[in-house]
């Protein structure tokens, strides 16, 4: 092909592009300039109405119940409040709750870190299935989860006869309560770690490996320090849910006072036996736990926001 036809082809190709650019520039010049909307330009009445509605909802559904709980807890005086908390059944419920929460948080922290590391740092078959299974406890009722454990480990369940033959008790005992609590608190740590790990990418880990660091050394020196605040945030939420879990634990515990009642179950037992002051006294401990959780949660969110900006 000669040079002249090639130049003609290039000229024909560039002509539509030049025309389109000219049309776009002309449209931009002729387009009317719309006034910029300012959110702060709303009438003051609308702003204060929205604030009043939000404050009203918070006061009605959060502040007022908390005030009622603490008010009823101290209705009979500090001596009655202290007596309710030092009752042997109450102390047993507190001790069992702390043990179950410690087991659940430890197990879910270990799995949460491993699962989040696998999901965020590696590509493998079945990754979407793993994410779906991790999210499963959020879509299943805790009562159904408790019934599943009864079906598996109860005397009439699939593994019940074998466990009974080997003198292993799961249902209506500490192992069953711990398993049910682990199930309902399963996703909390993973959900907090995966987005942060995905955002950070794998550049730092690859650099550490290229410098000769082992996998474990890379994890403890690079990966874990980068996600420590998100890990603490997930552990905090997991612990709060573990201490306040009712549905799944209610199915597998057997409601034995002084033996298998956690704090939420003990509150129900006290209330059903018309010991209202004692029930609210134990409830105040759970409410205090919720308040502490909110404060620590706010502090961790502030720290995470600062690290994300830096």
C-alpha cells in the first residue's frame, strides 16, 4: 500500500473523533450550570425535627430500658442488691458464663484469624462456600442451632448412644453450652478481619517472604500487628454476644440452677419465680457489660479510623 492511501485512511479515522470531541465541547459549553445543593441549607425546623426524632427513639428504646433496669435493681436498697449478686446460684451462673465466654472467644479467635487469613490472602476452590458457611449462624435461629446440637449429641441423637456408652456428657452440661455459644458467635472475628486484610493486600507479606522470613514469622511480625485493633474489635463483639446468648444455650442447658444456668438463663429463672429485684440485679450486670462494650467499641473504632487514614 502506498503512503497516500495510508494517510487518507488515517485522516478518515481521525475525523469522527475530532467531530465527537467538538460536539462534546460544544455541549459542555452550552449546558446550563445547575446550582449546587447544600445539605446544610435545609430549614432549621427540619434539622431539629430529625434530631428530635432520633433522640426520641434512642431515649425510648435504649436509655429508658437501661434506666429501668438499674432502677429496679436498686429498688430494695444496696443490701438487697449485694445479696442477690452473692447468692450461690447467681455466683454459679456468673462463673459458668465467664467460662463459656472464655472458651468461645478463644476458639473463635483462633479460627477467625486463620479463616480470615485464608480468605483474604489466598485464592482457592470453595472460597465462596467457606464464606457462606461462616455467615450461616447469622441466618439460622439460635433456637434451631440448639436443637441441632440436641439432635447430634442428645441421648436420642446420632452420637448420643456412643457418648453415653463412654460416659461423655455433652447436652445439659458445659460442653453443650460451649458448643452452642461457639456456633452463634462464630462469624464475629472473621467478619472484622477479612475486609481489613483484603484492603491491606499481600505486598508486605510478599516482601517479608522475599527477604527470607518464614510463613509463621511473617504472620506474627507483619500480618498480625497490622490487624491487631480489628482483632480486638471482633473479640470484643464475640465476648459480648457469648455472655448474652440465650436461645441456643436455653435449649442445650437443661435449666439446672447452680449447674447449667448462665446469667441470661438465671435472670429468666429468677423472674419466673417472682424474684424481680434479684432478676434485675443480675440483669444490671449484663447491662453494664453492654455499656462497657459500647465504650470500648467506640475507642477501637476511633483507633481503626486513625490507622486507616495514616
